[in-house]
């Protein structure tokens, strides 16, 4: 257990630096993933956008990479105008904020911040032609559900590169918790030998399902699929220790 005013330490992995503290825990961040813009993705989107009534953003990284490619081709304004007429959905609040920041676009978010909830809310909204802006290898749930009642297409805006040395880098880090924020990260957490045998916490039900597939039962799964949800998990676990 961490000493001093910090009650605990938690390790996060991902392409973007997290907050310095997550709930009561000091955060140790080790990048697992780098992301790269798919070239000409903005031009492809501009050419096909009129075929769709609904556009989905399923990661806060998508708007950033889309804008970067649009800037490279000097079509940012054209892209913003083309998207403005569409029914725009974001997977959750971080993606919604990123979309507003990078492309100035408002969007809807589902009541639960996961792809399954998003798919069913789209069905209720009456969407007929759906375009999802994602990365190669993203989960199949959106396609599996939406294709039952609508036309569905995915456009790859960014790709990921995984640090293959990550398990060796983190295996000697002593932490109280490891926060697993995606199914891809769950696969790497399962390969890692942890000297401190930390408790595993999960950002949501789909990530927990993947962890269980590897024989790992998280100590806590966030009800709200965000970093704030993970913070609440940590607060609950630490309260149980001192309660």
C-alpha cells in the first residue's frame, strides 16, 4: 500500500495520459497503445457521407485523428458542414467532449456508455443508414446488432500500435490496483506477471467478460463506463478496507 496522503496506487494503460489521481489513488501510467491517423480517411468520409443519416464516434481519439487528416487536406470546414446535417452519436461523455473540441459538433450519447447500449438506442431512434468511425479490430457488437435492422458501414479513421514489451515493463511495478479500460488491454493484463498481485478493476461489462475469459474475476466493475466510474470503484474498495 502506498504511504503518506495517497491511500493507494493504480496502474492505467492506454494512449493518453490519465489524471494524476483516480479517486483516492495515485495513478501510474504506462502507455500500452500508440495511435496513428489513417491517411485520406477524411476525404473518404466526405465522399460517402451523403449515403448515411447517422454517424457514430466510438472513441475520443476519433475526432482528433479525423481533424488531423482533414487539416492535411485542407477540408476541415467542408467536413464540419457535411457532418452538421447528420444524426451524430458519441459512445460517451469523453467522446462527446472530444467531438465538440476538435470538430465543433454536438452529439447524442446513450444512457449507458457502451456499444451495445448505443446500438439499441439507435434502433429506437429510427436510424436507417449508419456509418461508424472506428479503428481496425474494434469489437463486432455494433455491426452484429445494427445490421439486423439497418445498413451499417465502418470507416477506419485511426489505427493502433501495441507496445509488445509492455508486460515486461509493468511486471515489476508495485501497485495496489490495475484498472482495465478495454478488452484489448484485458488481453495484455492477463499475460502479465504482477509481483504485487494487484486487484483488478474493470471499466465495464464487456471488459469484465473478456477478463473472465482469461480466468480473471475483477474485484469491481464500474457501473458507469468511464474513468469517473473507475474512481467510484476505487473509493468503494478503499472504504471497505477502512470501514
